[in-house]
C-alpha cells in the first residue's frame, strides 16, 4: 500500500507532502495495478520539477526508493504557481486513491510545528 500525507499550515495552505510504501503486485494481478505506483511517482516527480524549475523555490526534498518528502517554505505558499502545482498533484493523487482505495491511502493533517 502507498500512504500519502498532505499537510497544511495554520492558514490552510499546503505545506508538504509525504509518500511511502509500494503496491505489492500479485503475480496474477492485472497490469493496471502495476501502474498505480508509477502514476503516483510520476505525479510527485512532476510536482518536484515544477516547484524547483518553474516556480524556482528552495524546495526541501528527500527521496529514496519507496519514499518521498517534499516541503516548501512558508514565504512561497501564497505564490499562485506553487499553489497550482501542489493542488494539481494533490487532486491527481486523490483521484487515483478513489479508484484504487485498496492500494492508495491519502491523509490530510495539520503541519507539525517544530
């Protein structure tokens, strides 16, 4: 199962996204299930590229096999480009989760303050 968490700050702006896990594919399963992880990965990679290369923000990104964390600075959260990129990624992943709830879980939570 892939777990995704979208966090929002005190002003209800998206502040970060965390993804972990992998869809375990049975040998008899359909190829459509093997695309679930690839789709989520592609959406998150596209969001990362958009934030770094298009919006030019100082993105805090951590990535390793089966895990990804993206955090963007508070001062960039009102930028309409940032909002469009991260909301589009959130909507796309929520759509996948609604189609494959047995493989994808999306959670919303408030940003944790240090």
